[in-house]
């Protein structure tokens, strides 16, 4: 099944002929639901999973994110002029590596740490939490900058998951305050129209006005945007795309591999499970990543909660 290319701007003017519905180009997340949904799904997926303990930790982390998102609700408020200037220059208004964060992201981080039960955490994680609590504002901001630019020092890898989680809450809250009509898809369609980050996974819808539509979900600000299905999100190639999954599973999660650029991206099928979550199901299908990596494909972009030990983490 092939779908028409979405319009190049976020301003969709309506179907070109009667009876044909076009997918919404951009969907903003609801911060009050986004992290709770991921937490609940992770808990469900953890039961009996080979990585149960780790998935339960990630569920607890998502729940701590939910608490921060719904109580402190850290966010930047951009004026419509700022948003217009960015979109006219074809830039994401909340550019992850350029946006000047409000200090509330750091308060969000501390509140997040308060809601992590460290009694069952490995000693290294407990130590990372303790260190984060005692770092000054400038150090935390440098840590966040390094994380967002993909140049985190190896010695900070233990803190990365908590910094990433706090930044997700902040950027999700910030994106949710934007007006959808002010936003435009970027020319680089693989990147988020709000913050310019890569996606964590793509979800093919089974409900709504345009079932069968692929939405990519931002790894940082949780915005979803439409991306045509029959095209590699990394190189735009169409000739050597294959869907690969784990034999005998429910078919919810597949890897879309591209033989042209040797990358892959996850694709999730709502039609096989209406509860599928772009964040939780990506984490719980780490086994598929390992299989696809063994077959010689590189993931299009890392899940930011998994940066520990990643090649993007560079030595000091
Ligand atoms: Zn984003
Ligand atoms: Zn490709």
C-alpha cells in the first residue's frame, strides 16, 4: 500500500479532491499523557520479558517523567515571532542544539531524580544520581549541551539516561505549547519539525481519518510527523527496502532495512496492537536491533535513553 506524499508545509489546505483525506502532517504530544502511556506500556511489556528488570526500571523512569510533566511542567514559551522567524528560515523553532533552555529543565531533572527509587538500582546508577544532585547549574547545562550535540564524555555516560529523560520532559512540554498552524515540516523529512531531532520509531496507524499512515515520533520532544511509507527515512531510497521481523512474534515491530544506505528504522503496526507505544515498544524490541545489527545494518539514530556505551559517547 502506497500513500501520496504529504505537502511540504505544515499548513495543509485540505484535500485536493472530494472524498480523499490527507493525513495531518504534524501531531503535537499531550505531555499529560505521553509519559504515562509509555510507563504503562513498558510495565505491560516487561512481564515475562528476557529484559524484565531493565524494562521495569525504564517504566519507573517514564513514570517519574510523567510526575515532572504534570506537576512542575518545565517548558519554554516561544513567541509567535520567534516561531515564524525559524519556520521562514526552514529551521525547527526549538532546535535541540541551538535553543536556549529555561532553567526549569534543571528543576525538572532534580524532581525526576527525587522520584526514582534507587533501592534496586546498580551502584553505578545510584552514584550517577548522587553526582547529578550535587552538580551546579553551569555543569548541568554543559552536560545537557554535550548530550544534545552527541559529544557526551564517557565519564558522564551514567548520568546520560537521567539527563535525557529530563530533557525529553522539557522539550515535550515546550513543543506542546507551540501552535500547530505555525509549524512546517522540514526539508530534511527524517528530522522533527519542532526540535530537529531524529525519530525514535515510526508508527503505522490503524485508526483516525487516514489509517495506514506512517508517523515518525521525535526522540526528544515527542512530536509526530507524517513520512511516506515507501521511502527510506535516511537516504530517500526506494529500491531496496525490506521489512524484517522476529519470526513467530505478533508482527507489531518490524525493522525497515535499506540496502542502499545500510541503515534501518523501526516500524510499529497499530493494526496488530492498538496499545503500541513508539517509545516503549522500541525499548522492548532491543532483540530485533541486535539481530539487524548482526546482519550489517546501522540504526538510523540511537534511542537517547540508550546512549550509555554507545559510539556517540566519546572519550574525554
Ligand atoms: Zn522534536
Ligand atoms: Zn536508505
